[in-house]
C-alpha cells in the first residue's frame, strides 16, 4: 500500500470460499497481513449461509466447488443482497464463465494463479466502485430536481457537508429544525430529508405558518368535524392525518402565534390531537420537520416563542447556508436555471465569463430565491439572444459602473473573490490539509501554494479554522 493511501478506520471483513485448503490458507493469511478480517469456508453452500448470517464487505468465491458452485453461490448472494461485492476466481477460466459471472453481478474475475497484490488491487477497485455507486444513488435521491426542476446543488464544501448530514439522518425519525436566511432552500432540504428516509413512499405535507391566519392554523393542522364552527358544512381531514406515516413540514414556524405554538407543543408531546368539534383523539405517526429564518432563542427571550416548543423542535438542528457562503454553487445554479427556462427543443442560454464573475461576486441577500428570479428576469428581457452578458444583469448585481469597457476589471475582481472563497472553504473542508485540498482542486501542492499567495489567502488561518470548525476572517481585495 502506498504511504499516501488512507487506511480504513476499521478492518474490512472478507468472506473467502475455495474447496482447496491450501488456497484458503494462502488467502486468509495473506489478506489478514494486509489488514483485512477474513473468514474462509470450503464450499458455496457455506458461503451463502455465512453471507446471510454476518456483515461482510466483500466475498471472493472460487468458481469450481462441490455441492454449490461459485456461480450458483454468486447468484444466491446477489439475490439476497443486490449491493454485495463479489469477486470470482478460477483455474478454469473461460470467456463464457467470466461473462456469465459478470452478468450475474460479479464485480471482477481473476484467473489462478494470481498474486495478493493483484487481488488487493481488484478488491479495492471493486469496493471503491460499490461505495461510489451507493453514494451516487443517495445523492441522486437528494439532488434530483424538486422545485421547478432545480434541486439541491452541493459543489461547495458547506453544502456537501449539509447533504452528508441529511444522508446520516436518513434512517432517523427525529424531529429536525432547519434554520437559515429566507430563500436559502430550507424547503428543498426538508424534501430531501423525507425522500432519503424510510418514509419516502408516504406523504410529505407542508404548511406555511407565516401565510396562514391564526384562526385557520388549528383547522388546517388538526381538521374539523361538520358544524365545528360557522361555515364548517362538512368534516375536513387535517394535514397531520394526511401526513400519517410520512412527514409534516412546518415552514416559518417562528411566525406562528403563541396559541398555535401551544397546540403544536402538545401534539409533539402526545403524538395525538383532537380535530375541532370532536371528542375523540386521533393518534398519528409522522416525522416533524420545522424551518425558520428567525432567531428562535431571541424570540423566546422576548416572550414571542414558547421555550418548551423550541426544546421539542430542536432535537436535531441543520443550518442551511446563505448563497454568499457557498459561492462555488452559483455557476451550477445559474446553468440549471437557464436550462429550466429554455424552451422545449431549444438549447439553454449561456452567460459570458464576465457576467458569471459578477454574479458570483454579488452577495445575494435574497439567496437562491433571488438568483432564480434574477435569471428569469434576465431571460425574459433577452429576446432571442442566446448569450447574456454584463449588460443584461440588474444594476444591483452589475454594480454602479455601467461602462462595459470595464468588464474585464470587474471580472478579474469577481474571479479573485470567488477563487479566494473557494480555496479558503476547501482548506477548511479538508481540515487544513494542503495535500488533500490540492488533490480535490486538481492542482499540485506547489501550484496551490502559489495560488494562495497570489490571492492573499491566509492558509494558516484557514487550517486553524478548519480544525476548530470556525470561519477565517476574509482578506480584503
């Protein structure tokens, strides 16, 4: 193993099956010396049984074995565990058997004799591919378009970390509180939490607490019986019952009245409620996700938010970053929105480098929502032009100087700001590791060092912030 490769934090568990005792011992001793935990069995039947009884990271099966051969064992293991990583080995390898094994889901095929170095290389490649496929599947679930075809973009370290935390919460039913400025995409994160979890097949029901009059909140959430109040001519099912076995999303919960807060708090405690006009409590099984752009602890101090409700909501808190804190995502968001707005069958509009630089340098006080509106306005006013430049940008984005002869200077300044933010965040994300930051950026260590000096980045401050979880002070242009 090269010194630069990462050693797994816990030994990988391998299952080896071969009817030749000498081969079993050779593989078990050799792979154990390489740091794996290895269990060896003598036939395919035992391999299938052991795979079903224990958690293995991969299996290495001989093709020719008594009772149950390797192909049959492969088929049975993959049938019970479609994500299983299985390598086949044989001294009787033919193209036909290799094709059959690969068709049944084998990750690779080795012909005896082979060395341990070759086997480990194949194993690491197969395990890496499997992990990447699982990660891509999870990310597709999280990142697929959810609102107008524009989903969560996670090119920046801050958003990538948020997506990672969403993935970790996939199997949890804990209440989640999403915080962040208005327009950052808290609703998309709530949908991602729902779609990546065990309740994905059940309803996702949202209530905008800020847009709902206080007199209607209780009726909307809990429902009512016919005649419960003037105008209630028929019974109505509330959002909580409609979300049974799924997720209820309470958006802008900081704007809910104290009276309505008390009812939500009681529901979170008891997990049951009384529809208006009914004496029969209704019990539901829902996951609650709430969101706010308000400072709830400050509202508690002001007597405008119930402390007990905050405690019940803030089981797990996720901060959705502002767009100015994730500038690496801006070019992708721009491209996705231009594609969304393109007419059927027509290529999406593009932006000049100068326009992209200015858009990346802008602070976006309205966050993603403002960006979407800006791109839509630019597209609507562009007529038939396929390329949008600085002149198409709103004045507040373009800046006070409307002289397009200064586009290059504007672009250079914006690009420096973008690059500085990108490399600083990258160093924080890698815990201050220059080597890892250079690898992720596709640069050599020397090139990265030179670029940091050119940009005036304080690499040591970024390292310290990355290790402590803080944020370095930005350098001025």
